[in-house]
């Protein structure tokens, strides 16, 4: 009895204190309400995403689907439609962030918030799909910078698991998901291994002695998986091998993390020899050395972050900035990513902007690196990536050039026709401390 005398008052006190916290400071804004009537946005410059730019354009959408896109005067207004004047503004497709841990990682120093790495080396059956956290405080901060879609990717091991692609709005992963289990991620063992010496802060590079051992493990795993996929009713069921079946019928990508030119060639050949239909190279620091091979085999590349130093002392200092343009001009489908980052991926648009300044590509071509090309790589280009009739009404209204830090001021964002909130934790903190430090 004594125990309950203390618990009840303390519990009541805790609940009372929680009720004093304003809801706006305690949680993310609610997901957007589904579109209830037709909307037309007029007077803006529309960047379709396929290279086309429509001055003084109009975009119309209803029930979450784009119904019309064109120049002012060519679009008919439906009765009762809401009309939004966006004169002087710009409209862009929502940015797609590939190869991230968004929704799987919250606070790097708090292990309980990390859900992207499983124990073991061979984990094709691990699914990011069911681990995705729509309540992440990070997601609204990305949305406010134009990221409307993120590919959540498991990490760790040599076969990490399968990724899925999510909208940056939704009550749960079932609401947010756009593409389920779009591909399995594999880390190809590099030909060279580097070791960092903490005593003198030097890096030593030598041949990777364990490389062949890993490749042999890949061979046995893929051989078993292919045989399993060809079995009509396998018994007993093997979850690891069953997860790899989509690789052999072309319904999922095999994403291979590889940097060196030699590793890229070897990894692609390995995948093709084992019957994998669709291969995507991820990382690709030396992809410029094997562009002919990539084009010949129709291999797409998801590049590492390009705001970095060159990887070799003898490389052009601007090579990372120029790399997307080099691949694009050679006919290789290329997308830019922030690798496994979750917070920094909000700056993805600026990587594309830099590539247009250094890579001999136009801003509209650079835009495709984070929209159209990304959508095609994940197999969702019939739904997103460009602003065309029949696709999801998922786009951004900005004050200026979205690929430039000065113009990337997101004023409105729509996901499947619903107008989403652009509030986030950082904006709330700004407003809070502006009260304290804003006064002169």
C-alpha cells in the first residue's frame, strides 16, 4: 500500500507537466490532409524535370494526381477549383535522396535510435521497410529544403539487406512508402585496403588480402540463391535466399558499393554471370575511368557526395564537382547522393547546383541528377521524378533557383496533392531563441 501512495502522485505530476508542454514544441506537425478539390497553381516558372522549362506556366492536380501542365492560357480551369497565384515563383519536382539512413537513424550517439545495422555478414532478408520511423525529427528538416522522397538503406555486413523508398510525410511507413524493397545492397571488397595510423596520422594502402575470401562467399551465396529462385516450391523456406529472388527476375536492383575502376568492372561482371538483371553502382569515385564499360552495359551510377576533396593526389582538384557531368555526357545514367548521411542530405540540391557550375551541364540537366534519374533508377519514374500528367502531384514551390542556396527558399510543398507543413524542430528553436537574442 505504501508503494502505491508514492507512485500515483508522481505519475499524476508527470502527466501534468507533460500537458504544460506546447504540442508544437513536443512533436512534428501532423501529415498533410488528402487533397479534397482540384487545385491550379498559376503564373510560375515550371521546371518539368526532363529539361523542359515553362515560363508563366500552370500546373493543375486533383486527387493527388497531376491533370494538366502547360503554359498559361492552355490550361482549362475546373469548376470550383482552388486557384493559387504563384507569379514570380518556381515549381520543381520533389528531390529524391538515394542511399540514406533517413528514418533509420535519429541520434548518432544514442544506440537505441539506430536501426540500420544488423548482426551478421549476409543479410539480404533484412528490410528497411518495416524499420522506417515517420516520427523522426530529421524528416521535416529535409522536407523544408526540398527533399520529398528518401531511399532508406540498411548498412553493415557484405550483403546489408533491402532498401525502400518513402515520402517525407505520413502517419506510418505504410502511409509513406512509395517503392517497397526496390533493391538489395552489396559491398564489393576493394582491391586496395587502407589503414589509418592514429600515432602519426598517416594512411597506409596495401592489397586487400581478404578480398578473394569475400568474393568466394558471394559466389556460393548467389549460386544458392539462383538455384532457390528456380525451385517452384522450396521446402523448407529459406528467408535469406527467398529475399534474393527478385534479383533474378528483374523486379529489384542489385546495388553494389564499389569505388575503384577495377572493382566496378569485376562487380558488374560477377552480377551478370550470376543472372542478376539490374545492377546499379553506388559510390563510383573512379567511375570516370570506366565510362565506356558502364555505358556499354547500361549500368547506372549513384555517386558519393561531390562536395569533397579528390580521392587521389594526382587528380584534378575539381574532379568531384565535374564527375556527374562527365558520366552524363558519356551517356551513363547518374544520380547524386549524400551517401549514408541523414542530416546532411537536406543539402542535396546544392550538390546538383555545383555540378551545373563545374560539370559542363545545364541547370536543367543537373536537376535530373536528383529527380528524374533517381526516379528511373529506383523504378518509380511512372509516378515521380518529373511534372507530367498522370504522375503524383509531389512538387515544390520556391522563391527562386532551387539548386542555389540563395534561391532555395521552399514556400510550399505538395505530396500526392496534399499541402504539407514546412515547420520543423530547427525553425521552432529559431523562433524560441529569437525572443531571447533578437532584441538589440
